[in-house]
C-alpha cells in the first residue's frame, strides 16, 4: 500500500491522507471517501505510512493538474491568502494526462487548420512595427489609443502561434458584453477559437473542454477564468484593457488575473501582452512599453470644458444641436457609488484627508466626514478650504433623472439607457446597440459600461459628466480612474467624423494638460504616487474582519493591530469600522497596511492570518 496526502477541491477541509495500491503522480485528480460521500481531491505528495487509520482512495480519475498549475495555485494561496484548495479549484485539470487525444495523436495538428490556411489581417505599417516589437519581447505593454487597431495585432500574434502549433489565451473584461469581438475572432479562427465566461452554459463548457482536449480549440477568449483552461503548448496570453478592475477577483481567492497571467507566462514560457489605450500606472511603470501610433483613423476632436454638475443649458444646447443635425451623441454619468463626498461647485475640489490624499466620505448618521484609509474623522464642513465658497454640495444626478430632463427639453429625441439597471443580459445589450446603430435612438446615456470596448461609428458628440466626483473618491487611484474614463469615453466618438467632446468640471486644469496625451498623465501620476507612497512604489494590503457580534469584531481588529505593530518594517495606515459598516448582519472592520515592498508585508500578514480575518493583497476596492 502507498499513502498520499490529498487536498479536497472547493473545500476548507485540511489536508487528508488516503491509501492506494497504485503509483500516483502529484496533481492527480482522485475521488476519496469522506463521511458518507465521495469527494474530488488532488494528490499533493506521497508520504510514509501514517500512524493513524487511513481509508482507500475510491477512484483515480483520468485527469491531472500539471506542475505549473500546482505551482501557480501554491503562489495564489500564499500571496492572495486563500487555501490551496480554493486556489487549485480555479484551474481545470488536463485530462488524459495532458496528452493529445489518442485518435489524432499522429496528425493532431491538422485538426486546427494550421499553416498556410490561417487568414491574417492586413497590418498598417504602424501595426506591423508594433507586432514585430512584440515578437521580440517575452512580455510587454501594448499602448495605443482607442481605434488604433490593437485587435488586428492580437489576431496576427494568435495566428502566428497557431502556425507554430501553439495555443493562446485572450483575456478581456466583461466578455459577455462584447459580441463584436466574438464575431471578429470567429471570422479569422472559426472553430479553433472558443469563448469562455460565466454566462456560457455548463453543457457548452463541457463541449469546449472536449474540443480543447482534442486539439480542435487552440484559442480561448474570455473573462479572467479563461486563464485557467487546460490548453496545451500555451504560447501567448493577451490581457486586453489591462487597466480594468474586473481582472481582480472580489472573493477568495482575491487574485488579480493580469498579475497571475504574467506569472503563468513565466512558468510555461508563453509570451504575455498587456494592452490598453489607458494603461494602469503600475503596468506602465513595470513593463516594457510598445507604442502603437494611431494608424489610420485620424481622430479629430474638439474639446470644450463647461461648468456645473447637472444637466444644464450648455449640455442641452449641444445635445439639441447635434440631434437636429442628424448626429448621434453619448452622455456619460458615473455610477453612484456607496458614498457621498463634499464637493465644491466653485473650484471642483473634493474635501480630502490631510494624511492620505483621498476624498473624505460623508457619514450623515454620525455627522462627520471620514477617511476610509486611515479612519481620520472631522466635523461636516460647509465651506471650501481652497476657495472659501459655501455651501459644499454632495448631491448627484442619476441616470433616470437625466433621461427625464433631456427628453422633456428636446422634442423627439430617443434616449437609450445604457447601464447595469437596463442592460442585464447580452441580448438586451445587442438590441440596444442595434437600435443605436440603426439610428432609431439618438443618445446613448449611461455609466461606466459605455467605456467598455464598443464601437459606435456615428457619434459626433460626447458629454462627460461627474468626473469631479470620481476624482474626489476615497481611492488612491481616483485621478487615474477619472482621466482614464475621460479618454475611454472620448475615444468612443469621432471614429469616422469630426466630434465634439464636452467635459463638465469645475477644474479643467486637472484634465487640460493631458488631452490627447495619456502618457504625459501617466508620468505625472507616477510622480504623485511615488510622493504619496502608493503602489507601484509601495505594497498595499487590506484586512477585513466581519462578525455578528460588533464587540467581538472590534476585539479581533485590535488584537490583530497589536500583533502587527511588532513588525517595524510595515506601516498600519489605519484601522476601524469599514466604510460599509454592516453586510449580511455582520459588523465589518478593516485594517489598511503598507510597506516598501511585498516581502515584509506578506511576512507580517502570514503571522496574523486565520479564520477570523480575510486578507486582500493589492486591493482595488476599499468599501
Ligand atoms: Zn472651492
Ligand atoms: Zn486618511
């Protein structure tokens, strides 16, 4: 008899030891008895006969987690503070030990129509240049404005991989909302490409997995979970819109798909291409940049700044003018967040924490303003510290209200509501876009969803509202979010015609220097981040404590803080009640930590990690 330590999939059970007469490799998927049922488990290692009773492994499956999957799962569990079970459960194992299907072992490569048969897009000289530079690099950031043709470059890279017998993973945020991309990929790769995201059915997933095993599917495009599909001979991982926060998982394991993609590329020797028109300051700082000049769409945009923070006369006037001339418009209103901030309508500045450089949130119940990073509080104020203007405002207009005002003011205008309340399915999205494309509706009015990769050829006017509210949020990346949104929304217009971009802000100086030059913004922003001690120059982590008993939650927080204080090379930025004080009947507390690098931070966190706390490394969300 042989003995194996195993870990159950999707479980918090500890490591369990079972017996088997067979020689089992590490990573082998097995079924083991537990109480009265059988559970799926992974073989961790062989061990000597233990001095306690063991049961036998019930069944050895025809599937295995490859060494790179086991290594990355180990990294995820240690770096993002999850159990190994939670981390390995992200992955899909290789069936038939990762070998090609026996039926086509000899001529498996013919199945994917490789070689001369793969059609390729024609690249402009700018695209060709970027493509050739990317071929030279193991990993790089492809930086090119919206409409510059990054997709053709990805397709060319994937086609090259196919010809070399290698597979590719193409990650996109919100894949279920990008039917246009699916069409384009299918046009080039046919059945060799599969779309993979949470909205596809279980049956469809099984079919795709079978096709991956048989070598028919060699390109998987999808949301962050596509990263964990069992493609063999992986040659390329593309992370499109790499700045998007949906790459960070909001539940355990709280991994960041972009960062895991880079690690996976290193482990399996695959090229990693991150791409964006508005790259994150972090990636711009960390990776080699390949620039893609705007090749064939000379965007002609006229920017104009207007004041106020409601649907006011200049907005109505511009919308009416473009509507009457037969143009189409887009109006952006940011999602109303969990919190309100005190905002000066005169100078556009939000009241910020003196210690953290982030907006202080309004807590009317407690009659105070609070910093969600360090928990510094002060009385609600009425006067702007910058210009003396009074009173300060905290109200913001919602999508519904905006639509009512516009349809009342402009006779005959049809408004398409484009936000999470109205676009709940892919079908509704396709219909809304169709109505807009056909000219049936004239104005696309929505939230952050507008910035996600859709092409609208006829837009002659973009109105961007509420940026000052985004810039004032309790988030060290608030400026990055606001300027990135401005670029993303402005980039949706003027694809084919001259377009006007109306930016509503009380402080144009925040945006004016950067119009048309995101790189200039990134360089300035990196100076700010370095001065204010934020990533990528430091490492951040957040601890969450939730308990039904408020006193108990508070005690766990204080005990943890006391233990963390022994570590001199980390800084406790703040601790106390979480911005959202209660969820699902549990009282929530947080601790925010910072260190010069990740090593001391991880060391301190592992010393306090346990059942009662949850660690979020490199947090992107602070509520
Ligand atoms: Zn002011
Ligand atoms: Zn603060």
